């Protein structure tokens, strides 16, 4: 599962996810149509908090604050 986090408005979007079956893994990607939402589940809220409070990502590079 991959997410995109917008720290400016503390929202999150599902970017892609995979489903593993007997015949292999199929990956679904939403990169072309991201839908940002305010997190309502604890796991999403924790992800946004962790990302926005502890990391800064710019120009494809991430560094600790």
C-alpha cells in the first residue's frame, strides 16, 4: 500500500495497492487520479502525523527535520 500525504492541509490519498492471489500479484495504481481526504481512521491519522511531524520531502528527497 502506498499513500501520498499533503502536510499543508493534513490530508491523505491512496496511491496504489497490491492484491496477491494464487496466480501472482496485481498492482492497482491511482497516481493519475489521487483523491485526498481528511483521515478518519487511527491508522491514517497516525500516518499523516508521522509523515508531517517527522519528515520533510522535497524534490524526490526526504530528510529528517
